[in-house]
């Protein structure tokens, strides 16, 4: 017999995760066969070593979801399914047509994100650098294109550094916005041959577009990705989300701790998370430090910047 104890930050957090009258606890207990004992601010888990390990993973993911609001029974069922099955897979390999490999979530949070993209028309995903939010969004777009669920991919990003005024830069629209969309293109070229990416861009099967150029459009049968969504204003986010046409899917990614807008401007992504929560067909996903899958040092760097305030004065 093994056991583990989860300690919650507050009674409020515990109630959000365990559910009304501990309904989420009863469901996990029923599905996993573990003994769960809620106390003042702790949850004791007892069972076999494997049962306890799985239950810990489930509640770690539920705690992360609970940061955005109460965890529902539907959320618990999804997490249980993902943790027990080992996650979902996005097949970007398509033999002679796309020619690449399979992309598989590497954490429970990423698996939940993939499931959310599969089951919803609009997904807002926030998380730190390296948590896979952009890479998995592009993988989903390639998967939809390959499987015939979409006819095109539209990649979009706010060009905050240039104030959305790209006219002075040389080249066509693709060349002008390339520096801002490079992370999306890097992910694409990791899943498809660069020559095929170039050909698809020439034929508008893959389109790159600065956010300011999306106004007035309706995009049907497309996967539309807005990266760095925290740098879109409220008006821009509303404009972007309403571009969705029939058979389309919208994915917005961003890191709400890195907003580069002027102080007087509110982040459209933060506003959308609060405004759109609870609407059927729209999923809000939060990835955390445990979902960082870049170089191991990235997780430590993110943690250091979140824990320590900036030091003043000259470096020593």
C-alpha cells in the first residue's frame, strides 16, 4: 500500500479542484479505485503505487485548471481519460502528401490542450515559453490540412514592435511580417519539407498575415492561428475572433506575463479569457512550468524570473 498527500494553497483552491460536495473526488475514486481522504487543506491518496501515481498526475492537472476557475465533472473525465490513455496523438505524417512525423504531447497539460483543440472550434491557450502552445497549435493545423478537415492554414501575429506599420519594410507582405511569424514558420518546417511549405504559401494554402490585415475577412474551412495573442488589443481580438467562417477553427496562443502593449492598452487575450469563459465550443487552456519541454534550463529560467523581482543598479 502506498500513499501521498497533496497540500493546497488555500481552502478556496481546494474547493475549486475537489468540486461541490467533493463530487470530483468521488469520480476520481470511482474510476481509479483509490482511497481519497479530504481534510482541512490536504487530500490524502491511498492505494497501490501505480494508483497513487496516476491519481497524483490527475490532481496536479486539475489544480492547474483550477487556477482559472471551478473544475467541472466534464474536466475531470477528460483529464482521467488523458492520463490513463497516455495522451492524444496528432498525426502530421501523410505519406506522399505531407511527409513528416507524428507529434505527441509530452505532458498531461499538453494532452489536455490537444484534446481541447480536437473538440472545440475556438481555443485560447496561455502558458510560459517552451510549454508547446505554439508548436502544438501548428501541429493541429497540419493535421487538419492533411486529413481534409481544413483547406488552408492562416498564421497571424500582432506586429507590436513595428506598431502594425509594416509598409516601410522591404518585400511583399510575407517578407515584411516574416520576423514576427518566424516561430510559426519554424514549427511548420519541422513538420513539413521547407520546399512544400514554400509551395503551399505560393498557392495560399498556407498564408501568413499580420493581425492588422485580417479586418473585413471571413475565412472558411481554415485553421487560423494567432500567436502572441497577449499583444492584441481588445478591439483587435474581437476583430480576429469574428473572422471565423464555416468549418474553421481558431487557436489563440500567448503568455499573459509578457504583454508588450502600452500601459493604457488592455490585453485582448486576458479580456477574452474572462469574457468567453463558459461558452460552448470555446476552450480555455492554461499550461504551466511542468509543460515546458525545451532545454531543461528553460524551466529553471522561467521559474527564476517568476520568483525574483528585477534587481536595480549595475550588474556585478
